[in-house]
C-alpha cells in the first residue's frame, strides 16, 4: 500500500470515529471499539513507513489523543460521559497491537470473540449511565419519611399519601413540558397492569405545575386520559419538597411511607443497577 493511500485510509478512520458522536454514547461505544480494533489491525499490517511510529501516529494519533485528553482533564467531572468510550478505545488499540501479526484464521476467531465482548459490554452499558446520573445528585430525601405533600386527585380532592396504609406507592413524576415523560406513559401503564393483581401496590402519575403556578387541569389531563393509572396533581411547593431538578423521575415509597427510591425507571433484564423489580422485592 502506498503512503498516500495509507494516509487516506487513516483520515477516513478518524472521520468515522468523530462521526460516531452524533449517534450518542450507546452507538459510539461499540462502533469506536470496532473501528480501532479491525481498522487498527488492517492499517498496522499495511503500515508503509520505514519508521513504523509515523504510521502509528497516523492510525491512532488524532481521535484517540483527543478522547484520552478529554478523559484525563475531565476525570472527576460527573458531567463527562465519555469514560466508557475511552476505556473501550484503549482496549481496542492494545488488542490491535497485540494481534495484528496473527494469521487470518486466528484473526477471525479473535475478532469474533472481540465482537462478543463488545456486544456484552454495550448491553450492560446503561447500568453505568444510570449509576453516573443517579449518584451525581445527593438525594437528601432517600431513606427518609415522605414529606407532607399537598397533592390532589382527579376530582380535585386533597389526598394524603401517608394514609395509604400498607401500600407501596409508585409515582411517575412529570410535567406537561416534558415530551419524554409523555412518551413513557405507556411503559408506566404496562408496569401498572403487570402488578394489577397485587393489592399492596398503587401506581400514580404526579404532575408538577410549570413555572410555579397551577396549570388548568384540562390542559394537563389530556395527556393522561388514555391511561388507567391514578392521576395526581401537585401543589407548586412539592417539587422543592422532593428535591427534584428534572423530570421524568420515578419514586418508590414503602409501606412505612419512607422514600426508598428516586430516579429513572429501570425494568430491563440487563438493568442490574437500581432495577425496579429488585427494589420492590426488597421492600415488600
């Protein structure tokens, strides 16, 4: 391979790596690994430079250097979400250097194992982001008694959640400006139906008023009318009482009216961290 063609391939590799960022971390994570493992092996085998280090710089110099630099300078920043991608990139580069001289049959077997490793890592990756987001905040309310909240039912009657004796309460906390909240209502309805025969559990959506004033009820209930879960409407002070900065948030309140969970709704088979079913099983 000529040096000019080699450099063009290296530029294509770098551009493809940069483009993965447009598709989010769950895409960038495995694609980055695949690019620099398989692309790295191919280009290492075709390195046309007598001084091989020059070829190494063309292959691994730009994108990896930027990502590694960002990771070093942002290591303690909870807002930086690129740590898993940095880790898989480092592993891919190391493996590419270790295995690029192997025979093609060996590379096929090694490549298959690497793809399986990437697939498993990608499937488990959401647990990392759940951990990162939910531990970024110090939820002062967790493991404490539920505050005295002013909430109203669909008929406008004030409801005291603390009087739901012997009930585990699951709240889907939202507001009408949150498109994601509304899109997730079918999932919450499905979860409620799943526990429909369990009389010890009740499911409510809790609408937080926008801009500290109570919205017209009909402007809010149009989003929840198609569903059978309970609908509650909060007073303007509830958001501060629950220490909530963003929605959707899901709250689990145990039978003793202590707040046992506040965070995202994690119901997937591979959601091991703060899995909804595990929390419910633990507090029942």
